[in-house]
C-alpha cells in the first residue's frame, strides 16, 4: 500500500475469532495510466538533464547531470517492470537504463582531468591520498591546462605540550577545488589533527598517516555531496 499507486482497500472484516482480514484491490486501468504518466514525466526530466551543449559536455556539472539522469532512469525501469506485471508490457519497451547514463558520466570524468597541486607535501603522501580518491571516482589527476584544479596546502609543525614528555606534530590541510575558467572556488575543504609519540619523527609519521586516512575516508563523500547538488536550475 505504501509503494503501489492505484491500490486501495476493497473490504475488511473479522472472522469472529479475533482475527482481522483486508483485501487490497488494484484498479489496473488507473494504475497503468498513473505509471505511464510518471514514466513520461521522468523521461522529460532525463531529456532536460542530458541536453548539454558540446562546449559544456566535459564539465563537473555535466557529470552530475548524467549521474542524476541515471538515478531517474532506474526509477523508470522499476515503473516499467511494474507495468509489465500488471498487463502493459508494451509501455515498458525502450526505456533507457541507468547504467547507460553512468557509463557516459564515467566517460565525461575521464575527459576532465583535475590538476592536483600540493604545496609543502614533503613526502608526497597527501598528494597520493587525494590522487587515489580522484581516481576512485573516475577522474584523472594531472594536466596543467585543465579547467579544474585541486589546490592543496599542507602545513606540518612540531608542537610542545607542557608537562608532557612526548613529542607532537600538528598537521593542517586545506584543499580548494577551483574552476580556473572563472577563477572560483567550487568546494573548500580543510582539517587539522595532532599526533604524538616519544620521537618527533614518529609523531610526524603518525600525523601524516591520520591525514591520509581522513582524506581517504572523507573527501570522496564530500566531493560526491557537492556534485549531487549541481542540478540544472530549470
């Protein structure tokens, strides 16, 4: 009843023994009309999403549009399957699959490398962590002439704590995703942490390890959250 549009309770009764029964009735004609209209409405959304000029095809916005189109296409497939079950299989023919749009989104991602610039990353570990996240999402890191740049700054320094014999290192990381074509920061991201040990070298190593872990576990979700908001205004 929560998921099937057009279903209604036709009759309910009890058998006199404390047991209650209900019959759900589906008006097939009404359901077919409703789901057909929903598919058509969703298809109009999909058509709008993937109508992108060639000049803007290989952009983060276009990538987001195709990803969202994939989600809407998945919904249409589920509606089409339902129509097939209730007796209107012809109306489910020719529906585009979500994976087709995901494949095109992946092709777009490959064609828009992100220029990854990291300052004061002595060991290269912070750059490696961001590069791994980007590649995991299908983007290539590199290309000095790329429209998009991930501008990362790393600041690592020893820290002394009163009455503590251990050595500490504090690391600060800021990473701004920039659209160089308009000179705008699209997505700011930053964090800091502090780690300690009996030696300064190991404290620094632990701080870097913690930073790598945070980037690996968090930045992909942050970037995905940003991209999911890049929907067309109309």
